[in-house]
C-alpha cells in the first residue's frame, strides 16, 4: 500500500454531477447496496466504494468494474438515502462514452457501433427490420390506426425472439385490435444504450423514433419489450415525445378480462414467472403477468424465491446483454436453478432480453431438456389457438 | 308640489340599464305621478341643444348610465352635471367602467387596428381609421374623438349617488327611486343598496372553511347546489362584492362576477379578491401553487370584470 | 381624540455623527416642519439619552402633542424606550412611530445628498402613518393555577411532580391503565446500567400519592378550548368496570379470568388477561376490564372475576365519564410510538421467528418480563450468536429521515446484557456510532473491550437461505463491512432490529386538539429549536419528552423540568400579557364568507353559525395579520397595522 | 440626469427588517432607492399595497420575509407566496414588467443578501425606466 496525498479531484466530481449523477452526493456510505447487490452472490462488486470514489472524484475510468452494474434497481428500493444508483453509474459511464475518458469494453463498442450505423445493436440491415412480419399480413400504420405495434430489435431480428412479435400480432388480430406497424425507418428504442452511458447516441435514436412516430400520427404504442416501455413512456417525454405506451402485459390482461380473447387450450404445466427488472421494479407491473398466466387453463403457477420487487435480474439490462459475463457469474444460471428447484417445467418471461439470456444459459448449462423458456405472449397465443 | 324633472342618459353601455329601469314594472306609474322625464334619448326625441337651453340646475335628477369612452359622452356628462341638481351614476359602467372598461387592456391604436382592420370580415387595405375631423369638399366632417382610456363617470364629473349593478336589480333601483321620491336622500357619495355586507350574506349556499386545490371554469364542473361555489373551485366573486342584489347568480349555479362593485370601504375589488382567493389555495409548494394558478386563465377579466377603469391601476400598460 | 386634531412632534436624532455625519439633519428637520399635522420639530444629538427623552416628554405636556415620531435608529433597538417615554408623559405608547434613518439610511448610503432625500422620505412615511395610529391598551389575563399534563411517562411524571412540589394542582392524564410509559418497559438504562424500574417506581408511587396530583389513568383528552391561563378541557375517563374505591389490588381477578391476549406492555411477546394491570408495579394498582375482550361483555356469561372479588369491586355497569377541568397551562408529554418493521420485508420481521424488535428484546431481557429475563429463541433455546441491526426505519428517507438518537446506545446496552447472560457472540451492524451523551463514549469503549464485533455497514437483508453447512438453520445477515469492503454473511440465531422512535399514531389528532404544530417529521414543533425548546406556538402549551422528538431519559427529564418551570413561572406571575395589536372583525359588516377561518395559524378565528359571522378570539390572536390581508370585504382590521396606517406610510415614503 | 427609481420595500419585522438592520450595522453600502415600510409578517401584505404603491409613484415594489419554514407566525410567508404568485400573473396581464415586483426570503442573518437584492432590483428597475402612471395618452 502506498500513502498518497489525496486531492479529491473537483473537476471529475463536477463532470459526474453534470452528467446526471447529482444523487451521489446524498450517499452516506452505509453499504446496503453492496450487501444486497446480486453481483456479490457470484463475485465481488463493491458498488458503495465506486460511489464513494465518484464522490471524491477518484473514479478510475479504465477499471472495467464500472460496466458491471446491470441497473436492476434492487438497491434503489432499499437505499435509505434514496440514491438512484443506476443514474450515478450512468453518469460515470457517460464520462467514458460521451466525454471520452477511459476504455469502452470491446463487446459494448461493437453494439454501440451497430446502433450508430444501422440503428440496431445486432448490426442487421435496416431494410430487414420488418422481415419478421412477412406472411403475417400486418397493415402499415396510418394516422387512423389506433395502435402502433413496436417490436424490439431482438423481436425483429433474433430468430428466437421473432416468435414473440409474431405471437403478439396473432393475438392482436384475433382480438380484432386496430393496429399497424411502421417500417425500416424505426430504430432501437435506445434504453439499454442510455444506461450504458452513450447519451448523445441515445438522444439521436430517440429523436429519430419520435419523429417517425409523430410524422405517422402515432398516439398509442403497444410494445412487447419492457425496455421500450420504460424509455418510450418515461424518458422520451424529455425530447418532446409524448405517447401513450402500453406493454402487452397490461393490454393482454385487459383483452382477457374483457373476453376479447379466451385462453381455452389447457397447458398442464408447472410454470414459474421471472419478473424482469424493467417490467417489475421500473414499471411496477407484478400482477398483470401473473393474472394472464392464471387465466390459462391447467397452468400451475409457482413462485421462485426472490420474486416481484425482490426478483433477481437476468443479467441483461444496461448493456450487459451485449457484453460477455463469465460462466459461473451469470444471474440467468442462478435463476434457471431456482426455477428447477421448485419443479417448474416452463420459465415464463415477458422481456426479450430475459429470453435471450435464459436461452443462452440453458444451452450452455445443458438443461434444455428439463426447462422451456417461453414468453407469456407465446403462451397466450398457444392457449387461444384452439 | 311641482313634479320632479328627471333626465336619463346612456354613454358607453349596452342598453341593459335602460331596460333595468323599466324592470320596476307597474311602479313606473307611481314615478310618473311625481316626475316628468325631460331627457331620455332612448325613448324621447330631444336634441342636445334642448338640454343646453335648460337653465343650470333645472333638472332635479339625472340617472346617467354607461362609461365615458369618447368626447361626446364626456361633453354630455359635463353638460348634464351642470343642468342637474343630483347626478346619479346608474349601473356598473357609469360607476366603475363596466364591461366596456375592459377595453383598458388595450389602447386606441390597438383597438382600431383590431376593429377596423384585423377582423376577418373587414376589408380595409388602406387602413382607414375614424378621425375626429375630416375635410371633404363640402367642409369638415366631425365625429366624437375616441379616447385611449375608458373612464368612469366619477372620474369625469362630480357624482352624488351610485346605483350599482350590471344591470342594477329592480329592488336596488326602486330603493333609490323611493329615496328620491320621498326626499330621504342619504349622504352624498352613498352607493345605494340594502346590504352593506358582501354577496355571501345574501347567498343561501352552505359555507365552510375554504381550501382550494383546483380551480375550474364553469363548464368544467357540475357543482353541488348546496355548497359554496368558491369551495368547489369556481372563482365566485361574491366574497369581494357588495351585496344587495340578493345573490341571484349563485342561486342559479353561476358564480358571482362582481357587478355590484367592492364592498363598502374596500379599496380595490380585484386586489381584495386576488388576496382572498390566493390565501385559500391549498399548497405550500411554489410549483403546485403555480399549477393551480395556471388554471385561472384571465385574472384581470375575472377580478375586474366591471371595475378596471375604477381600479388602482385603471388600465394595462401598453408597450 | 380625532385624527383631524393630530398634533405630531417630530424628533431627529444625530446619533453623534452616526446619522448627522451623513444625513443633513437640519434639512430633514426643516422638511418635517412642512409636513401636515406636524406641530413641533426638534433635532438633538442623542434622542435616546435621558435629556433626549425629556425633550419629548416636555413637549407632550406643554405643546399638547398627541403623536410622536422619532427619526433615529432601528425600532428593534429603541421602540420600547420611546414608547415608555410617551407613556410616562401620559401619551398612549401606540401613538409613537419610529423612522429608521440610521441602520437603513445613514449607515448604508454612500452619497450624503441621497441619504438626506431617503431620510426625508422615511420621516414623511412615519408622520403620515402616526396620524392614523390609535391608542391600544395592553391586556392581561388571569392565570388559572392548575396545570394539565397529558401523558404519564417519565416526562409527564417528572413535570407533574415538579409542579405539584411547587404547591400547585396538576391533573395527570394517561391513556393506559398505569403511569410509567415506555421507561417502565425497559430493563436497564444506559450508560449506567441501573435498573429502570428501580429508579422509576418510586417516582410513579410519588405521583400516585401526591396530594397535589390528580391522577386520571385510562383516560383521554377529548377536547380543549380556551386560551392561555384559561383552558377548558374535557377528559374521557374510560369505564374500568372496577370500582377504584373498593379494589384492593389483590390480583385474584387476573388469575381467574379465562381470556388471554397479547400484552401491549410486553410488546406482544407475553400475555395478559382481559382484566389486567399492565405490570406488577402499576400505579394505580387497579385493574381494568377490556370490554371488547371480556367473555361476559361478548357472550353475556362468565363473571369469573366478579365471583372471586372479595371486596365486590367489579362493576359491569360502569360507563365512560366525561370530566371537565379548568387549567391555566398544559404540558404535552405524550411520548413516542415504535416503528413497525413489517413493511421492510427483506428483514423478515414477522416471517422469520427470531427476528425481533428492540422493544421486544427489552421485554425479553427484563427480569420482570415473560421469560424472567432469560434470553431465548422462540423454541426456548439459548442463542449462541446475535446480530443487532441499527437504523431500522431511522435515517432512511423512505421511513424516517431523522436519527432516533437512542438506538446506538441501547444497542450497546444489549451487547452488554447478552454478554452478561449468555455466551453468545454479538455483532453490531451500524452506519455511524453516535455516542454523544455524558458517559456514552466511555460506555462504547467498555463494550468494545467486552468483545463485541462491530461491522460498519447497514444490514441489507436477513435470510434463512443457507448456502453452506455452517449457515444451516441460522439466520444469515447480509451487510457490507464497509471498512473492509467485503460483503459479510453473518450466520446468527437472533436478529434484533433497532427500530425507530416515531410520533404517536394519534399525534396529529392530539396536536389539533392542542392547537400546536408539528414539524415535518411529525413530532410536535417547539417554538424555537434552540432558544425556546419547550414552548409551542400556542401560548400556555408546553412540550416535554419524545413527543417533541426522539431523546434519551436524561434529556426527557430535563425538558420535563423545564416545561414545569415555564408553567410555574406563569402561575407565580398570576397574569399573562397578551398581544394588544390583534385582529378585529367588524361583525356588522362580516358576510360570513369564511375565507379567513382556516388561515389563522393559531386557530383564533371561529365561525358563529347562528349569526353567520366570523370572530377573532383576542387571547389567541398574535396579530400576524394574515386574515386581515385576506378579507375580501376589507372588514378585518389589524390593530396597529390597519390598511389605512400601512397605506398612509406607503404614501408617505413615496411622497 | 439619470433616472433614480423609487422602490417601496415592505419587510417583515422578524427576518427581513432585521436583515436590513444587519446590513446597516455591518455598514454595507447599497442603493438608496428602496424606502422601507415595516410590517409584522409578509402574510399581512395585501395586493392592494402593491397597486397603491404604483398608483402613488413607485417604480417597483420589493416584498421580503422569512424563509419558508421560518415564519414567526408559522405560515404567513406561504400565504404571501400564494398571493404574490397570483398577483404576478395579474400584473403580467396588465403589462407590468416582472422586474418591478419581487418577493424574496431574507433572514435576519442575511444583511449582505439584503444589500445585493436591493442593488439588483434598483438596477433592474432603473433599466425598465419610470412606471407609467396612467399608461394611456389621454386617459
């Protein structure tokens, strides 16, 4: 250990405040966040110390630890000073992504480059954005259409996730909902990118979408990703985009309640539901997904430990989906074990990121035989296709 | 006893006061027994020069309604003052400027611009605006000069009594006429009503302590007919308005708009109303207070609906 | 005296060179001479000196002045001086007005010429105002020498005893069946570790038997009206169904009663009967029957207690009784409530057996408690390790932002008691150790020597999910040791949650009855946080103990004594002066619109439903003028601050 | 000659008047344009006073009282705030510049601040020029 004369770096502290980290001043270093941070179940991650370094202006921007936080908000709900930790972390990341200090992890840089170039993190061509809807006969949104259905990038391009958007379309059609889709001019919602710290690019994505929506005369948007929900509903307003944004969890539960769709086909399975951070702690939607599941005949709903506001993150928020997490440190693995522990044969999710993460971990852990990962949208589609 | 000589005049007004004078119904016969009308442009053909020819002080009472908007009205006010023993400002316009007084939110130039140029139905490319005098072949044409600022009768001539209201209620008019007929005139300057308290005193609605979280316009809310309108978020000016009208508006589910003017002794009706209203806004948070206030769309028009020319500021400042 | 005949004397002070060095006082004097109603103008080197004051007094007597203006320093310095001078010369002191041409003119203005202009304006304002000023009489009200103390915890007992020993009557109202409060529930007290009941019981007995104290237990204050010196209080004495005169306190009824319910006194970890005294040393030692729990009241049969009561003290016919008392002063010592940690589900309280609150532990460790002082787990076994979690519900913006002040110290006390009675390891999970009192730091040191382990970090979670063999069957406490930067999983048998002290659940209601305010945290608001910590915004109402904010026993006792001293001072004076410059409603012109009703911070405005007019109670009004400014009819006048006077001054200074 | 604005200052006696006194005892020099009237509390200030001041030749009005939470009468300053916010809206409609009326919280210990506020306000009003008493040409 060396002794050094520490001059807390005022400039760095100031920049962090400017980048939206004001809340860090409130922290009194009690360590509650560290104590409950899910990372500490698999490795060591002293988030409290990182915040203290930020307070002192002593953050090491080259340290890869600053990319670890998944923004799951578990700590926010328990912080006695109400510090919005993900916002503090976001401010630190902005210094790297936007201001140019430190090092951007390689995998994140690729996703970032893709977003800047082709408007989606997967690097797929723009013009193929609507390929998933081919053969489904979905009408294009016009200003007389009630809802715009916005599919998440993964639901547009990822082969596994396309099933979700396709299921959603089938449900909506069956319920005779007046909806349409827009074309390749749409881009990624940018939610994860913002949490990963690239504010300027996020804002340009957001503005693009807002313009596309406004020009098309969009008022109401249906989404199947809670990430889109969060940023469309809670963040686009900052840039003049004010839309009524509804996640299918909410909308489908209403359709069922109103009898516009009827889940009649039995699903004789033990199903557990994984609350995604964005739909759960961010949007507070815990009941709707469970109500939908319980409306499916024969389905037995069981709960894992850590559910609802205490749910464990899948590990894919805040840009972590695009980065490599070492085997043994993946929350998705823990979650799959938890599901198997209670004898579930289906792990239901309501978020494409969770889907991608769980499918990945399931494959690498070789447990594909014993557990099926399914989006609730898919389960509903099956149940109503009698 | 010789019959009373009575004059009526209307200046900047809507004509409602003329009708209100007839509201007394068959009691008019009683008036006719004791009074002769010597001048009443709305009903009797008489020329200004006839009035001019009368001796000073030869009219017993002049009931003058309407505000002073132009030079003709100003001239008549002075003339009638000279000819009359008693000058009465009849109705809100003469008393406080009234609705025409809201023109004090503008000046002559902007009013002309609007009326003679901007209105969609007007075609006046060359911006021909009224001029007090205009030379033509045959000579000079004159029309009255339009003032920048509307004035009250009291700001123009000495006034003996005031009968408030837009228009005055029948019972208020009759109260004044009875006093005249019976010769039992109150001290000069009296505003003649039968209630010195605010309109609330006449209002049958149930009143409680007041806490206003949201302000509504009348069309935005269906009110409880039993409860004070102010408590329900309507800007009822009854609290800051002289009573005597019998509170007909609140009884018809409409908030008082303040036509009887300030309560006796109050300095500025609008300022008092603002103070009272703001005091009962139920918030300590500047942003929330502002949000509540944002719903008050036209404060001046609300608190000075009839009294802008008579207020402390008298008019808006035009840049 | 009419305004037309106002004769104003204007006196310009040089204040040595303080004023005259900048302001041209002769010029100001000449200007004042020309103002309306001014009958005399003089300038003098020091107006506040005796010769200066004498000039004014002489002029009042000889020139017949009926208004006086002195242009000098700030009224906060010499308003009283000159008012007194006027009074001594026979002029009502409210006919004096001061113009501040020093602090707000000569001392702050660079340019002498502009300072003179400003001084003239200020003098003009004062002259213009003083003409409209009216004589006012200072008013005094008699003080009723009886005092009401609400709440019979240590604060209430202490305050009551102080006043009673001073020779005055005290009504001590307590809502439970016995005095003693929270202190009676405690086992030992920090840092001295003396037994709580050993020091409290004698005081309770003294309060119970003092000839000047009328104890009203099982009673609640229903309504308070009146004002300082003359409060009228309605107290509901709840039916005890036991005749106090006949009961001998033998306790047989309690052994015979078949109904067992959770004991409030034992914080729910012990049981009591439907007829009970909260604890053995209760004062008075008379049990009460809880009708909602009693079999006889519910089903109409049983009466076991009655059968065995030899003196025949059981009386099922008793009814609640409303007693009216008159008092001059009120001391609120209503204490605190205890934070319920159930909403913080991650701590497992209510779900995990051996997660308990500090108050429950207090009863557990008490030798008079349900276990006789044995520290044990729910299954009766002795714990081998205990974690003490600090700041549960305190210092937490989601619950209570404030520090509860006593937890660090009682947590240390628990460590000692645990070490004394068991072999258990003790962990303290703390954010900051706050040991501010006399002997507290020393106590901390002593406990450190006893081998207690201190982990600097707030507990994040308590779980029963073991991830290793040594965790099996244990409660695992998760906390970051922030000094090490490591997350610790601490397996223990018992977790004590140091829960916050919070305002009583009915604090809002009580505050309303008392007409006092509460601070943002919900505790009663003292008049001044530093210089007047026992008075409240309502004259004659004082606060003592935790109802004003969390505090330990020494601070509570000190505040109680202070509150008693304030009440005694009032009583011994016999009279209290009330504000003369109050608001007045002209009922002849009040329309009863009720705009003003809720604005008064001192609840001095009432509405007469019959006459439909509002009315100001002079004794409660402090003359702030908020109602005056609000009255849409302009018919509330603020004495000495009338609209006429203020507008006259405005016109004057702008002239 | 440059225009010397006349500004009415209405100060609460517990905080702001004491703050102004403190500016005096610490010999802070500031513009002589504010003429102070002392009231019990900003809660006593009627909108009428402000209008009256303009009518009587003031070019601006400064109202100052205790900081929120510090009112000697508990909440008088909040009531002043509500009235002020509504009055401001009305004055804006009447074409009266925002800079002519100001409500400030100045404590008894903020002598320095009082001086700063007075100087700022004086300069602002000086720039705005004299208040047009009648505002119309022939009215």
